[in-house]
C-alpha cells in the first residue's frame, strides 16, 4: 500500500511540472524549460520579435513577425510543418479544424488546415488585427479601414468562409481585440472609446472608458493582451499614467490603484487572487503584485534587466518572469513570494508560454 501511494505521488509530481516554451526574441528560437531547467532549443523559428505561441490539443503553433506559421510537437520539440502567409503577421487563432491568420503585409486573412495547408485567402485591402473565433464565426478588425468584419463558415461538411456582417466607422484605427463570453471587444489607437460586438445579436456599441471618478477620458486603450478580466473585476493598465484602473464586469469605474510607474502589462493569477503588473521606461526591471480583493500592492520586485513578460503557472504555485537583458527566467514561489529559482542561459527572453499536458 505504501509503495502504491509513493508511486501515485511520484506520477502526480511528474505531471504537475510545467513544460514551458520561451521566445528567444533575437535568436529565432524557442527555449524549452522542464522541471525549471532549460532542456532544449527549437531552432529556425524565423523573426521572433513578436513571436507568439499557442497550443491546441497536443499541437503547438508559432507565428513569427515575418509571416510564418509553424506547427511543432510540444512533446518532442520537433517542427512538423510551416507555411508563410505573408511578409508580416502577428495575429492568429486556432479552431478544432483550422487556423486563422490576420496578415499585415498582403492585407488578407488566411484560413489554413491544422496541418498548415492553405484553404482560403480573403483579401481585405487593410492590415488586419484582433482575429478571434466564436462558434462558426471568425471576427477581425481592419486597421486601415476602421471596420470590423465577421466571417461565417457556410460549408456544411468543410470550410468555406464568407462575409456575414461588417461594422463600419467603429472608431479610428482598431489595433487589438479580445473575446469575453459572447462579446468581441476592440480598442483603437486614437478614439476615446472601445467597441463591443454582441456576437449573438450581431449588434455594435461604443463604450467610453474613464480614467477616474471625475470621468476624465482615457487617451487611448492599451493592448487587450495586457488587460486582466476575472472574478468580478476588470483591470486595465492606464496609458501614460501611473495607475491600474479597476472596473466591474459592466465596465463601471470602481477605483484606481496607484503604481510605481506606467504599467504596460497586467496578468491575473489562475485563482484570481493576485495581479502581476509590469512597467516600461526606467521602471522596466520592476514588477508589483496586487491583492485583487483589497486592491492593495503587497509585493515589489526589481530585477537586473527589462521584464518583458510574466506567466502564472496553473499547476504549481509559481510565477515565471522573463528578464531580457540578463538572459534568464526568474521563478517566484507564490506561496511565500520568495525567489525560488533562476533559469539561466535563456537568450533575450520575451514571451513565456506554458504547455498544459
């Protein structure tokens, strides 16, 4: 019986450990971390200045800044296939049976098979961003045309997309978007609002976001990848101000949290109890941890280089932090907030992505 318990605990430990893929920003590669040790490098990933990794089932996908989509096996770390959709792309999304890519350079959206075989190219005449999937729809923003486009798969037994609906004059220069339940939420470079599409009713509305209780307008909405939505609150890093703005789920203003610098990225812990905040400029090497119940800052950290990304583990009490200048990933123990590990020799790390096995 004792032996069985020990075996069970051993396997729980093995499968609880994260397998992490870190973008080596200037080295066209992914560093592979397992058991908090660098164990491998996946080379030939092209321009990784804005490299993004996503997982679907047992497949890994990477999109490079120069328009390559790369499929790899996250178990063996082997590249399986690649396809170049354009000269410039940074947005893609994964469905059960296709990959959708928003292109900058050739002003199109590509629909590929899960094995990266081309299925359809949809010309838009615009740089395209914020591509998302909802049911049978693919939704994206046309940056140059101030337009939101909804495609629908009209094939009963295959994949063929047609324009289902378009929303014009939604705001000036849409540049990022997110999906929250049945809402497609889009932000703009210069408009003092963000927009939402109710994807069940296919209706659009503008929502003004205010900076404080005096209803001062936000100058612009930051990238939605930097928002944190969870529990009963929305956390938005202010642009050009030293604060994190807190709203309820209806985007009614609650309060501001004053921060040490101008926040760039907010990341919510899996249990929604804590928020990690990163900064730019002279405060690039710092992060702060906020208690989401009390809305108080509980921890301050300063590292020896620019912090480009953070990622909470879902399976272990850890927060991973990429320190770009000094080529390492730091690991915080979120039980006691102490430094648990330094993973060295990660070349110019930026994005951290965890494969959940």
